[in-house]
């Protein structure tokens, strides 16, 4: 049987960037990142979620942070060079990115938006992000992810605040 590949995996294959695919059980609905990490047997600090915001400039901005953390909007705005940023509504995710909630990857969006990755990723040898569909993730070196999305590392997460 042929191995299933998402567009994210095909993009990485084309760019000859190494990654390891991961899958987790789901019922077709998005699960929170901590649950996804547990189902993959991975520590939550290694698994990252992709968040999309709209800046005061009306430009979309993408932030990749650990699943157990919450985005600090002031830090995010500073990292993006914006006066402010606000989370987009779930209904807007598909139109802006081409992905659905729970399957949003920083790689392969409709457009390449300015992307920042939480600086905690720099201490990891690999990190896990969505592969572009619910239940599929990829493990990739943080520097490789940063390069493929033309992003930067920044302090983005709220301190001492765990999202549950």
C-alpha cells in the first residue's frame, strides 16, 4: 500500500528537507495539541501549534508555539513589527490558509505569510508541527522549518501560562 503524503510532505520532499511523519488517532474532528502529543507519545513541549493572526496593517501573520502555551499577543505584535495582532476567527482559517482548524501547518499555506516560531524551538533537535491535515504531523529540525517558511525565531509565548 502506498504511503499517504500530504502537500506539506510533498513540499519538503521537493526541497529535500528531512522529516519524520507521525499520525495520531482522531474521529475526524480537531483535538487539542496536548491530546495530539499524548496520542503520538510525544512530550508536549516538542509539539507546536500554528496560529494565524491579523495585524493592524491588515496582513496575516503566522505564529508557531508549543501546544501547551498561549500566544502573547503583545510579544507577537512586536515580533511581527505590528502595532497589534488579533487571532482570526475559526471561520476565516480556510480562506486565509487553505487549511482547516486542527490541520493548519506553517508550511504550504495559500500564501507565504510572515512567520515567527517560538524561541523555545531553538533548544530542540526536532519539533513536531501539523502536516496539513487532522491526525498527521511531521517532525522536523527547527532550523529547517524556519528556512522553509522563511521565518524567524522570537519570544512569543505567555510566561508560566499553560493552555488547557
